[in-house]
C-alpha cells in the first residue's frame, strides 16, 4: 500500500482530534486528498488506466460531499482545512 499505518495515524493526528480518530470529517478529507494526489500521479504515467481514473472521480466526489457537509456544519473548520490542505475552494 502506498500509505503505511503509521503515516495514516500521523495524518489523522494532524487533522483529526487524535491518531485513532479515523472518522472525523477533517481526517477523512485529508486522507482523500492524499489518495487523490497519489492516483493523479499514477495517471500521469498511465493514461489508459480507466479503472484508476474512475476511482479518482469517485474520490473527488466523496471529498466534495464531505467539504460541503463541513461548510454547512462549521464554516471555520471548513476554511481551516481548505487552507491547510491547499484546496482551491
């Protein structure tokens, strides 16, 4: 796997409320962002990998839905996570 268990825990610790808090919205958004970057890098060298392309589109949609939820729930947390991850919106 491209992301080890320790790397995931570090990611959740940085963006969630703890290393075992895998269900937090911010942690999930950060994980999806990491996976999107990994798949995008893969697709640059493998343009005809349509299964990975479909997975990428699915992940982007999931991340968008989580960001929309977070924006409705708490706008300050939304702005903070977008700024930290360097997302456009």
